[in-house]
């Protein structure tokens, strides 16, 4: 059981790190360089890709 907790903790930490880096990347790089419209399109494509991956995962 402790190994599962450690693995869950690492997964949660990776999720938080990705959210932080993504937020900083968009606010500090994408918005000033490309503008709001391009940033919104990028987010829409990323969400569509995540949705497609969720649909393609085999169900067990």
C-alpha cells in the first residue's frame, strides 16, 4: 500500500507541475507573442486532442 501512495503522490506532483508550467507558458509566452485569438485556438485544439485520446483508450 505505501508504494501505491508514493506513486499517486508522484502522479499528483507531475499534474501540478504541468498545470503550473502550462499556465506560465501561456501567460508569459503565447499571449504576448501570438495574441488572445491564437491562444484560444491552441487551447481548443489541445482539448480536442485530449478528447480524442480519451475516446480511443480501450475499455477493459
